[in-house]
């Protein structure tokens, strides 16, 4: 019943069901990701990651992004296309033999111009990234940790990124 609105002759009441649904979605996303706030404007993961990266650059006032190669290639392509004209640079960080980000390469690439470290967890290979360690590294250098999640239902068995100190979490909602 809370998702239905009885007819009334003025506009605010017409939108109440939609507003209630968005509020419920955002509440559940906060609970799933262990983050304090949620947006509901993006539906697919590639555009959500792109918006997260742009937000991270604006918040940090920096222009270089360190993106794990184990982020979905289509997500990386959308991000690269979008930031090309934004004055931002994207540096790919390779992965180790076990399919997780190479922390040594990542640490060597860190600098005062790095806006964010961008990872996907579980990543493209299905491996969990060491989010707590990545969060600590980002904080040491004044950067943000952005985590993309392709399958929100993974939080049924995987600790949410907010618990590991992620600054921005974005993801794919199509499976929901």
C-alpha cells in the first residue's frame, strides 16, 4: 500500500509512490554496501563507475586515476571515453598471477596527483580485492578508494566495501 498513491488533483501526491520506491532502493543500497548515502540515478555499472570517477576527481581536486586492469574492460572503456575531454588521466595497474591488483605497482604509481584508486570486487576474474589494504594506501596519499560491484547479491556472502573503508561504491543494478 505504501507504493500506491490515491488520486488527488495536485501534482505532489502523484509522485509519492515513485519517491517512496526510490527511498526504499537507496535505503537497501546503503545497507548492502555499508555506506552512509546512496544515489539512484544510474542503472548500469559502466556509467555508475564513470560518475563515481568524475565525483572522485571533483572531491579530491586531483586529476590522475589509478584503475585496476581487473576492472571489467567495458567499464574501463566507458570511463576512458568520458574522461578523455575532462583533463583527467587514467593509468592502468596490472594484476598479479592470482588475478588481484598488483599492490607493488600500485604503491609505486601513487603520487600527490592521484584522485582515486579504482577497483572492482569481486573483480573481472571473480577474485576479491584486498579492499582494507587499498583503502589504507589511498588514505596515506590523500586519494579516494572507488569500488565497483558488478553483482550486488554477492554481499550475501562478501563483506561490503563500506566496512573496508571504501569512499565511493558503485555498481550494477540490472540483476536486482
